[in-house]
């Protein structure tokens, strides 16, 4: 069973100084990896997290390219020793129940990175936060970020500190040379600076829960496979992610209109309605028992105009969020954390924390992230079929797998695949808006 309750740490909250080289807000994969890699370079780092760690979070399926940042963080041996199921492939099931052959990652790239993991995010995130501590980060897990200490407006804002409430202490200001916003979908700074825009074509809603005793394909290479299953008429899709202790994470994503629109009764009713429309999933859950309540999230995807400014950097979901169909979230969090950490170290070493210095990595990161966006658009475009596309363009099979494994940065070859896909036009769910 997944532990969804907040967990108190057996750790005394450390004293916090009046200023640091870097303050990171948010203790998820993006914030923890950024903090760890900056602290490793010898800079003083404060990590502020509002909840005790571990805490519940969805987003369990890692993709292969996460390996390289995790290796740099020194966590591969810990992951190998963990109970997290090994993941060797991803598989797709059509709305009629027809199953594709699994995409085995090692057939594309015979490297240790081609075997990854299905993680429970509470223990996984704690592993990252603990590593940040080991490398010298001061971590507070009772912190409420109130504001930034800044001058200027919009993207021209210059940050020189934060205003924060630590536990029961009075609110106080903490100075910093660089502020890293890793606040996830809260997107603390982007919302304050009016830089966050919904993606009108990817405004989806999700309902998910956890099952025990569900069917898993036999054999080590297949039992940990992530499966993406479409419902009849392709109105929605399910993820199927095997976790430890015979638990499976199973979530359904569809348009806001279909999932939470007029006639909505309950999360359970909508979930069961969509399950009845998914023949490929019904057989897998036939003998399973639901072991958790239903969870929901709405209004998925958004973009952010700027990733860095004078004295500040955004990472992870604070820098934009994409529909979860290809499990890109943790990979983008770790990748942005690594890119940002290297840029922050360079900026601090040069005593130049300008937007130009801190944001050197942003253009290539946005190009890579856009490649995930394009694959998601293809998934939702009516009439588009990956199977038909690969029959017409077999030369792009490697490019498709590149995106599936997360090899999206500094890879212009993938762009030729999207050019050959033509116009990708998923139906609009909501009018574009700034939120």
C-alpha cells in the first residue's frame, strides 16, 4: 500500500543563517538535485521545503535518461539495492485492446541506463533530499515561502533574498546571491511575475488510484513495464505502473470536459466509467483489489516565458509542465536541476548572477522540452497513428525511441521526425489563458 500520509522526520530542524549563496525553494527532484550539485561545488545552500519528507507524490515512472544525473549524484547503487521494480520497456495498447510489442530500451542503446526503475516517490524524493544534506545543503522541511526580496517587475525582476516562515518562528528575510524556484506546479515566481501560460490543447484532468494483485506480465524484463492504454474512441487513456509490494499505480487522463465536466458525480464514478471503456486494462484488474482512495488533479500543461533572471532561476515544474503520458516529469526535473546547478556554479564563480549568465542553458532546455511537447501533441492528434507513421517512415523508429527514453537535448535529428509527422493538432480543451 502507498503511504499517502505526511511523515514526520526524526531530524532536528537546523539553524538557518541570515544569508546563503543559494536558496532553493522546493524539495522535489528538481530542487533536491539542484541543491545537491551546487553544494557539492562548495557553495552555501539552503533548501526550503514546506512538508516533511518523505511525502506522497504521483509520478512514479522513471525514463532511462534520468540515469546520468542520478549517477552524478551518486545514487545508482542505492537504487540498485532498493525494492523499486526494474523497468526495461514501455508498451502501448490501442482502444480496441491490441497490444504493441514492448519498446525495450536496451535494444536501442545497450547501456546500463537502459534499465531504470518504477519508484514510490516518497522514498525516492527522500533519497534525493538526503543526498543534498550529505553534500552540505542546509535543509528545512517546515518552511513556508512568503515572498522574494526583489527589485524591478516582470522578467526584469532582480532577486536578492526570500521572505520565509520557518516552523513557529516569526517571518524573516534570508539573503541570497541566487534564488532557485523549484516549487513545482505551485510555480511560485512564474505566477507572481505573470509568466505562466496554460497550454490550451493540453488542459487535461486525471484521476488515479492504486491496486494490489493486478496482472503483471511474467518475466523480469516485462513485469515492470510501463503500459499506456487508450480507452474506446480514444477519449482518454490510462497509465499502468507496477510498484513494489504487488501494488500498481493506475491513472486515467482525459479532457477536463470528459473527466470533470457537466454531470460529474464523483472521481470514483468517472474512473469506473472510463475503466469500462478500456478492454486492455479490465483484464489486468480483473482479480485486483483497490487499496487507496481516488486522487485527482486538473488543468495539466502550461509554459513559462522565462527560465532565469537577475539572481533567479526556475527548475522542474516551476519552469513548465507537460501532460504525463510519456513520464517526462522526473527526467525534466533532474535535467533542469543539473543544467541550473552548473550555471549557478559558473555564475557564482564569476561573481556574475545576471540573467545572461544564469540562463545560458535555458534555450537548449526549452528545445528539448518542446520535443516532448510535440510527441504529446502527436498522441492526442485525431487520426494520427504511431504504428502507421513508422510503417511509412521506418527510419524514424530510433528517433521515436530517443524521445521515449528522454534523449531530447542537443538532438536536432529528432526534429526531422516531427517534420515528417506533419501538422500535429490535438483538439483545444480551453481557450489560452494567463493564470
